[in-house]
C-alpha cells in the first residue's frame, strides 16, 4: 500500500504572499479601472462603479490575490458611488428642481470633493504599489475585504 500524500493546502497571510507578474498586473488594473472610468464618465457617478464591478466579475475565477484586490477596489468604489450619487442628485434638484443652495449642500459638496481627491490618490498609490508586488490594505475597505475573503491565501506546499 502506498503512503498517503498530504493534500491539505497550506495557507499564508496575504501580506506575506509574493504574487507572480500576471497577478500583480491584474490586481493593479483592478484599481486603475476606476481611474480610467473617471476620465470617461466624470459627471456620472455610476460609470466608475460599473467599470470596477465588471472588472471584478471578469476576475471572479482569478487567483485569490487578484480577487482580494478586485474586491477592495470594488468596495471603495461602492462607498464613493453612494457619496457621489447623493451629491449628483442634490445638485440636479438645485439646478432643475427648485431647491435652494444651502450651507448644508456646500458643506456636503466640499466633503465629497475632499473624499474623492483622497480616494483618487490612494487608488493610484495602490495601483502602483500592487504592481510592484506590495500588498496594500486600506483601513476600512481592507478590513471588509478580509471579512469577505479572509487574509489567508492558499499556497502549494
């Protein structure tokens, strides 16, 4: 009788995982999707969200590393989508619906603008860092992504 081979997968923390070239490129592109979509559909908040969602859906069967980064990018875009959709709707109601310009609106627009600038900067930074093979985990979205996918990746023994 043959000795049994251990087929139990080994796991490694995602921050210690060393992705291959293809994984680094795909993971980096998951962040770049929203940046590219911003150039195409800046006034419509749904464009960035759809671009990132379609990229995520296209990579559902990719390696765990790529899926993890696609999910983090998607979660960040979902957050910014909600903020931008409120700003867009509020602006349209002021322009076309008879609402008046208020201090609350101005404060919200400034907050949304600052949030968008910060999110843009960390997205570009993440794309660059992930392309270099460095794992980037954002405080809020990285924690949520770990809740969804975990931070342990299966590796071959």
